[in-house]
């Protein structure tokens, strides 16, 4: 039985949609997922929207013959394109402050300036605190390795690290660094 005729004769949306899904659902889902870069959840939403539109406007979709799949593919493609345009990034001119933060990318100059600020702040630390941070972070040593190199127990390394981190945070804030 023709799906369009089934929908018209019985006016049964359930029968119409089941037949549509049985005949075309998997092909529509594969196409939508491919167009969406593998996003199967959005692809399922697109296929549901296509099915609803096909049921609501059966004359627009036409009879369920050999050419209907092509028309359904066109609807999928149009919905994906429309959805993509809705998710386009805002332009720089219209971007708010939160979006502007996303547009800023660190470069070599930013990294060099950050390193200089951190080194200056490290000068404010007591020598044992500076030493423990250098062993742990600059030399990438574990707590036990740093303890052996410094000649202190691991608990002392942990304690110095805690207080050094707090002191470094205070020194950085004094220099205007607020996100530490």
C-alpha cells in the first residue's frame, strides 16, 4: 500500500510515520549524520523533523514512490544547512565581551610576558619555597624525588609546596594577575 494513500485513507499519523521510517528512516539518518559530521543525536532530531514535515504536508512531499527518497534527502540537507546557519559564530563586531574572550588566543609574546611575571613573583618567595616549586614544576620531579634532592622528608616538601603556592598566588595578585 502507498504510504501517502495510507495517510489519506486512514488519517493515521502512526501508520504514516512507521511506514516512512521503515522505508527511509535509516537512509535519512545516515545522510543527516554524515552531513553533521557524525553527530547522531542531532541527526535523529533532523530525521524526526523530516518525518513530521512529511506527515504535516504530504502534498509537498508527494506520493511515496521511487522519487520520494530524493525529496526527503533534500529536506534533510535543507534542515542541516538551516541549523548550521543558526549556529554560526557571531561576528567580531557583534560579539559580546564573553565571546571576545574566546577570540583571544595566546601567542609567544603573551607566554613570554606571563613567564616574566611569574619569575618576578617567585622572587618574593622565601628561598625554600622557591626551591621546592622549581623542583616540582620546573624540573618536573615527584614529591619523593624533590625530597631526596632537597634532603628533607616528603611531608616537608608537601608543606612547603602548599605555603609556596599560597605565597605565589598573593605575589601574582599584587602584580595584577587576577585569574590565579
